């Protein structure tokens, strides 16, 4: 399959650095008789936090080393780590969305751990400067489709349940429209306001996304332009709630209201839905194709360990322990995650079919679907910090009627080119 560089999705938070407190961020290694404490900074939902807390408790029981899991709001995490680096107060390790040029020089070598743990080769990202792997994928993440099974069944409308049963976006829109007509549903679908989700949508239309051209510029292809036009129509026609992308309404809460036929989100939602949806039945189903079967997948985040903390060896020991099969498997089972290690089988207590479905979609997706998080990490290694996401930002303006499709594509292309060059 054709390899292509893509513009990364992550957005560096523009919060004022001085406003963030650094309390509890440093790692500690005491003298004789003192307990070693490793600060582990991460951001995630309750399931992820619970998984890390479980590992921390188990590790302290086995080794006597305390791992203090520090929860940071997702929107603050990048700035928190950058601030800590500037103050020479980095934690022992973090689950970061990507690397940051502010601290890439402080990253410890995790190559041996990656090889021993059998991290999926596509996610063993080497620093171009020295060929070392300095970040390990926490888990594998992918975009997927959920439906409100109760609504579809009440309407008597059929839906696919396995990968050998395919449907196009045209078919999905037609069928979900029937669900809305025959039930008290308000919308046919909702999608997270995220470039991660939007890229999957573009890939399904046969697009390669925003890629580098032969003259060094970056551009969205014709298939991507067609997909954006289709997406706008879904919003304009009321098939999707326009307020999610245009006004920042919560898509997960919108789906949980029980008034939406389908939700394009991702595997990380499974644990939340298991715990918090009680008013209706939900179901993971294959993503629609137009005509390409594709998700968008990669590392949920990256485990990085820092030099200069005074507890470097203890940190490496913990990371190595965390990626041992029995420990990493336990984390995936508690957190409801897909493993990022080759050949590791995970036994999910509930909804195992949904995890199998995600694995199947990932296996059948084109190569481009795996490039996003990898390219973001490579950009960070080379000192490139992207401070905006033009694909998402300009699409929001397009959906809001601020600019035409032609203006939107032109802006995506010019801003992406400026960023990457």
C-alpha cells in the first residue's frame, strides 16, 4: 500500500504557562530507608485511570516502589509537561499524547523494552537522530460506529453486525433516517468534533487526507473535498446535530440521551457505555464505507520516561514491568483497551465482540489509517511543534457557513503547508 505523510492531529494547548501549578509533579528518590516515589502524569477517563491505579498498587506490593498516578485534565496535559520541563521539574514518566520539542532531549531510551514486549512494529517509532525508540504506545485506539440498538429494533430497520456485512454511508443515512421517522429519535448520527474522527470519514471516501505533494506543499485531495461536502450536508439537513461541531456540544452526552441513532466515536467509549448507559441497548457495528473500509487508528497515547529525575533506573524498571504480558493484559482488561503488543490475547468480561470488531476493522484498513499518531511523534522528534489543526478548524468554519468549500480547502492547504515547512 502506498505510504504517505499526513498532517498530525494534535493541538498544542495555548493556555498561559504561568497559570498552571506544578505541585506534585516532581519525582522523588530518598536516601537510605526512604521509599522511592515515581510520579506518573496522565490524562484519561475513569477506566484508564483505574487501570493505572491497579498497576501502581500491584507494583508497590511487589517491589515497594510507590507509583503516584497524577491525573491532569486532557486540555492541560501538554502545557503541564512543557511547563515542568522549563522548570526542570519533569515527572518520572507520563502518558503523553505525543512528544514535545520542549523535552524530547530528556526522553529515556525504551528500545529494549519495546522489542522485549513485542510492541506492534508500526508503533515502534524511532527518533530519526539516533534510531532509538523513546515512546511506547499505551494501547491501540481506533475509530468506530455505535448504534442505539433499541431505536433500530423498535423501528424494525436492519443493520450489519459483522465485517462480512457491509454498508455504505448512503445506506446508513437512508436507514438511520427511517429510524428517526419511526421512533422518537431526533438525529440520525453524531460524530465527535475531532480531526481523528473526521480523518476516518475522509478515508472511507477514498481520501488520503492532507498529504505532502511533489512540490513540497500540503493539500487535501479531491476525494477529501467530496467527503467534506457530504459531511456538511449531513449537518445542514439536520441528520447530525450541528451544535456539536459548530458550538462544542458534547457528542457523547448527546448519544447517551437516547435520541440519536448512531455515534461515530471510538473504542475508548466501550467501558464508559458499559458503566453509564442503562436506558437503552447500544451496539458496536461496522463503519460505513464510501466505498473504502477504513478506521483511523494508532496509539491512544505514548508512555515516555524522563532523564534528570534522579529515579531513571527505577522508572525504566517500572515501564518494563508494566509491559510484561501478565501486567499489560490486566491493564487492558480493567481499562477496556485494545493491546498494542503483538500476539497478546485479552479476555474481556463484557462485549468481547466489540473489541473483535475493532481489531477486524484495523486489520482491513488502508496503510494511511495508521499514520496520524506516528507522524505526530516523528514531527516532535524533529523539533516540529504544531499549534493548530487546520483540518478541524477550517471544517468548523465551513459547517458554520463562514466560508465556502473552496475557501475551506484552500485554507486547509495553505495553513498545513505553512505549518509543515
